[in-house]
C-alpha cells in the first residue's frame, strides 16, 4: 500500500440530500463533491469532510446490493467520531433527529463517550476527553 491509501466509508441511506443536510448541521461536515443526479432524482454520491476524515453518502439501491440499515434491520458498523466536546456533538445530533443508544458519560477507560443512532439508522460512537 502507498502512503496515500485511505479508507472512505460510504453510508447507504434512503435520502442522500436529507442525510447530507443532517451531517452538515449536526456534525459540521463540509460537502466537497456531489455526483450528478441518478434517474430517480437522488444524487448517486455526496462526499463530505470532517477535519482530516471523509465519508460519502449514497442512496439505497437494492439491485446493486446497496442496502440501508433500515433495509437490513439495523447497522452492522459503528462509526466513531472523536471530538473535543462529545456532549455538544451528541446534543446537536439529537436536536437534528438522532436518538440516544448509550448515554454520553465518563468511562472507566479514560474517555467520555456514548452512542447515538442517526435518523438513517447508522450508529455513531461519540468520544472525547473526560469532563
């Protein structure tokens, strides 16, 4: 592998426009690229950046095997975001429609963390320094 190798997760969602707006509002994600609309009017991919990390959202397309957590009965992946203020990020996510799965609290392993499910079914661990 080259030093330029990186992983860019793609979150499959029912509505990429709505998901993109959520991630921008709740996480401060910056939209850096949007592919042209597909036949059904949804963008085929929207690329986002948060700090030095990036991720994409794409619509669920069952014929391609692209299934959202709702199609699968839940998320098989935990996305972890490390931030300066996990409480503020968690509160913003909840204010924009996420739900608490595990409350954000100081943990015995020296971090303050918790877990939320975003409105599209993806699970996020929000973690940071102790408070």
